[in-house]
């Protein structure tokens, strides 16, 4: 897998998580507020983790090209 393919995969996963977060409030009646808060927090943390991985990959790629 190339760096570009990996970054694209991460971006697609982040988009999926963001869409999940957008749709989550519609599930509040079925899941309850505590579960909604937990899922929201977990998804936001996962997005932050993915962004950190992206930065590290880009930095590593930049360092290799120098």
C-alpha cells in the first residue's frame, strides 16, 4: 500500500465516522443518552487518532524525501 492509498483510506474512514456522528442523534430514542454520549466520545477520539496517524505519515514521508 502506498502512502497516498493509506491516507485516502484514513480519510474515507474519518468521513464514515463523521457521518455516523451526524446520524447518531436520530438513534437516541433507541439507544439512550448514555450510549449516545459514549459512542460520540469514542468516535471523536477515533477521528483524533486518525488525524494523528495522518500527520505522522505525512511527516515521515516528508522526512524521507529530504
